[in-house]
């Protein structure tokens, strides 16, 4: 499904994968984030085979033009987990809202692990 909006320039449609790429890039730039990881076996298998997706570690659902985002991350040892989760959520929300021009309903950050 894609996001659709209209303005004086016409109708604009943005696909889920584009939103995933923007969210993934914003999440990987945050302090304390070591890596984004996928929860799907097929994506992890493709990573082993050398094929990477730029939107790895992010799941986007669009329901009635509301955006719901889940991010799966590995954090750095020694960081305040709650502070990094809040910062990550705010950064992803800001980036996606700026990119799409629409409101993000919810960003859920899942910490999968902690690495040096």
C-alpha cells in the first residue's frame, strides 16, 4: 500500500519501501545505534549471500494514511537504552514526517541486542 496526498501541484503517492529507506537511514544515523537487524529469516539469509536491502530493520505499515513504524536495532554497550530509544523514535518520526508531509502515528523501537 502507498501513501496518497493531494496538493496544488497534483496527487502524490509514496510507497512503503521509500518510507522504510528514509526511516532506516534516520535510525542508522542516531547515536548509540550499532546496527539495524531484520526480524525475517529471508532477509538475514539474503544478507549472508551478499544481497543487502537499504530498508533492513524497519517495518512500515500504512493504515488509512496513518504511518506505523517498527525499528529493530542493536545498541552500543554503555548507552542509556531509554534515552537512545526516545532519541531514535523522535529522529525517525521527524525524518519520515518531513519526507512524506504526513503524520506518523506511532514509532516503536525494539532493542534486539547490545554490542561493543
